[in-house]
């Protein structure tokens, strides 16, 4: 029996529609694959992780201040224009989940 390709599981996932990313020793950041992946043995591949984008706001509560999260521009606008809004606790963040 032949040994499976180094990236066999990822090749199957890609064939089934998964988005693939790659990186190599020269570029340490993950890059999206456009078109067909080369499946080089010198590169590292992964299924593109899902991400969420959020921005945290400090808002005034009845007994104490608390944190609220905006997940999109509409929520950002609603929070910022509410009477309990104090300030943003930073810029938009994107995290892998």
C-alpha cells in the first residue's frame, strides 16, 4: 500500500470546497491560496480558520460600568450613539476561532 501524500487530508478538504492557506519558511504569515494549491512539500498548508471581528466599548450600567461588544458597523453605531456609551476600548480586532 502506498503512503498517502503529505497533504492528503487537506487536498481532500480543498476538493470538497474548503478554503486553504499556505506559508513557507520565507514568509511566516499565512496567505490565502488563489486558484489551485501547488501542494509543495516545502510549504505548510491549513484550512483557513474562521474568524470573528469585534470592537469593545465601555458603557455605563446601573450599578457599575460594563463592556459591550460590537460585531459589525450597525452595532458599532448603535452602541456609540446610546446614552450609556463612555468610550471605545480599542480598535476593531479580528481573531481566529
